[in-house]
C-alpha cells in the first residue's frame, strides 16, 4: 500500500480576506502577490509543499465577488468556481468579524463540492478577546456541520501547523505528483509579471491597478544577468500618465521595488525595463484577455 499522501487543496473566499497571505504563510515563503486592494489575485496559482510523507498542492484562487460588469471579473469568478469542483479539499477563508453577500456567494459555490471542507477563520489575532470568536464559530458550525473550523492568523502564522495537520489527514493516499523540491507550477516569466503587478497595485490609487495588465516581452539569461522587458497595458491615456508619473518617477519606483523581489526570486542580477502602452477596453474583451495570458476557464 502507498504510504504517501498527495492532494489538491483549493483556498477560496471573498476578495481581500487573506487567501494569498495564507498561502504564503503555509509555504513559509512568498509565491503569491498580495496587497490591501481586493481582487489582487487574478489567476490560479499552485503552491507545492512536500512535508515528510505528504505533498500538499495548494491552489490560490481569485476572490469570488458580486461585481461581474467586465470580462475580467467574470473570468476571475469562473476561475475560482472551476477549482472547487476538482479538488480533494477546500479551505474556505472567512474574516473573524464579518460575513457579507460575497461570503454567501462562496458558500453557494461550495454546494457543488463533494470533498473535505475546512473553514479558516482568519485574523483572529486582531480580536481583543478570543471569547468574541465563540459566537462566530457557533454560527459557522451550524451552517457547515460537516466542516472542520480553525481560527488562524495568516499574518502571524498562528495555528497554521494545526491547519496543515488537518489537511494532511483529509487528502488521499497517492504518489507525489511533483518533485519534492518544486514549489509552484508557474513559470519564472509568470512570477515576474505578477511581482511587477503587485508593486503597481501597492503604489497606485484605486483606478489604475484594476485597468493594468503585464506582458513579459523579453526574458533573456546571460552568464551574469537576466534581461527583462515588460509592457504594462492600461486602458486610457490618463491612466498611462498617472502610472508613469512626473518625469517618470512613479514608473521608476515601481520598477525599483519590483527589481528587488525579482532578483530574490531568480537569485541573479536583473536588468528590468518597463514600458506603458494603452490597450483600450482590454479588461472587457474575452479576446484581449486571452492574448494577455488569461487562459479560458
């Protein structure tokens, strides 16, 4: 009998509830971009963690949300919902102090899931008294009687080991799907594009980040340096001006911040050149999304 376990675990929840931070905490390294803005995650991202006799395949997903006005929003919702059907277990991330209509959308999507369900009540470290968590846990247990409920802190890693132990017991016996030193299935080009987008999300206001997408045009390794050319697409000329900033200051700051993380990722010096172009209406065009690497779901 095979004594190793291997299984896919989806991390789902509404936008900005801490899913990507939780994945990074579980992995004990950063593989998913984060920001304080909702809908930072647009793509599925696989985090591969091998521990002793268990290989965990964590799927970080976009937040399921009510606003589907544009093709990019519909893409993200389809992306997240499609994962739920095909995994061995689901971690449903909720906030320790609130439940809204988008949490309800996630709960409805979970009705089609036949595997194991674990509810991670995130940010419980921010509660003044842990006793305030008890009513929340009681409500969740009544709503999801078959689920295991675990208070966690994605930021401080509190109860993360407990969460992993519960998952390990709930995924099937199987041979490992990936080498035990692999941490993701995504390419370096993809990871670089995501790092640039993270810095953009963190540097700019509310409008421009949601209208921006990154395309890597050149990724060339030499013996000492990696040359990377990236194009940042926005939808309007005004957004382009905001992104570039006075005298190119904003774009330079984004590039400088991104370079630090990319060099850490690649373990090599890089030469990063960012360009900004207008691609009108890309976020509401299925064809444009496909051309920018948003795989159909």
